C-alpha cells in the first residue's frame, strides 16, 4: 500500500477524552471538504484561503499534523494566486482528508 493510500489516524485516537471532539470533527470535516471544493470551483480564492487557514489550525488541535501541513500548502498557493498550485495543493488536501479515520 502506498503512503498516499494509507489511512491517517489522529494522534489522540486512543485518548478517550478526545473521543467526542474527534466525532464532531469527523462530521465537520466532510462539510469543510465540500465547502473547499465549492469555493475553488467558483474561484473564490480569498474565502478558500480563509477556510484553509482555519483548517490549518484545527489540524494540529485534533491531532492531524499532516492536515495542518496540507492546508498550509493551499494557503501559500492562495497567497501567491497561482491557479495551478492552488489546484494541485487543494487536490492533495482533499486526498489527505479522504484518508482520515476517526
């Protein structure tokens, strides 16, 4: 199995005190993923940048440092207004989100 297809678990997965928070995040991340795709489709780059900035912070808090890094890459691409980089880094972020397990 390649690294890109392996599941990603929270660093807090075994901590019962995070169980409810992770369950809430699991529900929210699906909505966030859809919102990111809509913002990109409609070329709303400033809003996309704000959304990934928020996701960047959430990633670390919920024990997904890889999510933080993937969101950071999209944020950087948005700041540079590089359409190709935005598309590539957003695709990478969506792929990462699809690998998350709670």
